[in-house]
């Protein structure tokens, strides 16, 4: 049963992988202070879970740099019956906002990207044997207050790959050791996160480390994990120094990644940073061509953000896009473990390159549609089959979910077998280099009769999207309040995973902060 109908926002593969990884530290100030406390146990809990610090230590994390990409409009199918966008597996927006809320602050609306909220949550899509599978369904949604409106879900699921079956990985870490990393807790979190990553790697994986402050320094040539002592020594010695020359760090990181690139491996550059850049070239566009060229040679860039305050979300997201990788934000050790340990193969092994989606609506059965999120991933419809246009990279086991609000003709206007939409996904097979397509069709019979009868994960996704839409002031904010979202999130108890339980608590926190 839907709880409440209040309106308003409330607040106002099989080859080795070589790559570069950029890790940015941007922990919130309160949690950082606790992590440095000599008190020990309380600090460890804060670093693990992101528990809120005492009120006297809370510093507003909202001074970060974010970009407002606007909100997708409602589109008449009579005028345009196709919606096309690049896939996005990023999750950084959700964990950034979680950090804000756990520190006691409502987020900057520009920090909220609906698709990244939904991407963070587990799904129950059946994985294909290879490539990417398509799943479509839909349901009425009570808070839309209109019997002709439905929410439909287009779910994309990548094939899974067991860790022992993935190729070896060559990872070049580019680590921010600038002065901004001296803020309490940032470097602690980076050291702990990297230590746990090394624990989860295979002996035949390789790790190289570049650090940067005012200049870039090669701290470790690509070294096999079977010799993990040398790797751990460098990690233990990481200390914040001076200004932030991210350009120098990335250039040296990519030089190392190219030098040690292996055809039989997964090659990654991984950047860890708070995204602040105040020396060298600070415009991410200046590095775009080089990063894109390296990505074309199979060296993808993963950016991992840590910390708040001066955190630069725009830089971290754009670098990952240019590097054909993905962007995540780590606010706690638990999140670092999820990214680098539990989801390691998905983080490394790409099963679909340049992936994009095209949804075609039947104007006879759908009057209009609106895509929730993906505002900065929009493509022209004719670009769907143009593989030279940048799409998104999808890792093993990753799922991507897109939600649409659609309007049916008055009185329904569709028999059960009448098609509402067809969703197609197109990607480049990383082994053959050839394009592959898969599709799924939704008919009226595929719509749940009521929200209560909808699949649990579909209800979850709609509530998560409603949460994001409210926080960023999108149209659904006028239909459902944060308190409504919190009350209905509590009905997701049948989904027993920790992520959903945390979501229930987070919606209640947001509702309380919004008053």
C-alpha cells in the first residue's frame, strides 16, 4: 500500500587488463577528524561506516564543484518517438549525496544525478551468457496522481565473469598526495583502501604507483602482486605534500601504463583524488585527446573520488568519460571494499565498449515520455549506429537501469499484446571489435496492475529515483515529498540487503533535515 500522497519537495572476458587508476581523496571533514582521533575504536567505526561526527566537528561538505545538467523534458511521441543515450555505470553521485546527508546537510541539487542513484542499487536481472541482456517492465505509480501515467524500466545486465576466469590486470595507480589531501582522514582512507585492494588481487596481477603534488613522481614500476611487500611499503609511505598538479600525475601515469601495457591483460589507470587541481593545466579538456587515444588502445581510466569540501565532481566525472572508464566516489572503507574487493572483476573486466541504448515508443499506445536522468549522456537518434560516437563501457556483472515516465492514451488505448516500446542496446565486443545488438519489447501485458504488485526491485528503483528527483528539484518533486519517499521506502523490508536498509535510513534522514 502506498503511504501518503503529499506533494512538494519538502525542502525547498579473457585477456589480461592493463590500465590506469586515478584515486582522489575527498572524505568529509567530520569523518576525517574522527578517523585521525587517537581514540581508536570510535575513529575506526567512522572510517568504516561514515558515521556522523559530533556536531562540533561537522563541516559543511557542500563547497564542492558540481554542474547542473538540467532535467530531461517530456517528449511527445508524435514529434519524436525515439530516445537515445550512452550507457552510464557511474555511481559517484549517490555516495557523494550519502556523505552529505550523513554529515547532516542536504546536498547541492547539482550533485544529484538520478541514473547514478539507481545504478548504485542491486538488481535481479538474469545475466546473459555473454554480452549485455535487456529487461523491460513497468507499473502504475500512485504518487503520479494520474491513471494514464506509468513508470517503465529498461534494465541492461552484463554477463558475469568469475574472478579466476578474468585475465591478469596491470593497474597503474595515480595518487593525489597534494596539500588538500592533508585534511584529516583523506590519506588514511586512500592507504586503507589500497591495502584492501592488494589483499584481493591475484599473484599474477601487477601494480604500479605514481604520486603527484606540485610534481609527479614514479614511486613503483609495475610490480607483480606476488611481490606485494614492495607495493605495501609504498602505500604505507604515502603522505600529503604541496600543490596539486593532476596533469603531471596523469601524464606520468599514462606513460607508465603505455610502457607496461600487455595485450593479454586488463590495462587500467586508476586515479584517486579529491579532484582539486591548482597547478599545471587544470582544464580536463587539455588531456582529453591523450586520454581518449589511450582508451582506444585498451587502457581505460577509472576515477575514484574521496572527500568533500573542495571536491571537484565535474573534473572526476569528465576524466572518466574521456578515458572510457567509470567514476565512483568512496566515502567509507566499506564502500572502498565494495568497489575494490567485492566488485573487483566488474571494476576491471569490460564486456561491452561504446554501449548505447535506443528506446522506440509506439505513438499508437504511448502519448509521451520522459527519461529520468542521463541528461549528460544524450545522443542524437542517428548516432545509435555510429560507433565512432562515444558511448559507455560496461563491466562484467554491471547493471544499468533507465526509468521513463510515460503517458498512455486516455482510457488505456492498448490491448495486452500491443507493444508500448522496444529497447535496443548496441555495444562493441571487446574481443572481436565488432558491434553487437540486443533488444527487448514491452507490451501492455508487461505492466504490473498496481504498484504493490510490481516486482520488488522495480519498486525499489522507482523510490530511489523519486528520492533523487526530489533532492534535485525535478518534476517528481512536485508529486511526492521526501517524507512520502521515506515512508514508502520502509515497505522495502522484503529486500534484505544492506544497501536497501541503508537507503531506508537515508531517506528518513533527508526527510528530517528537510523538516
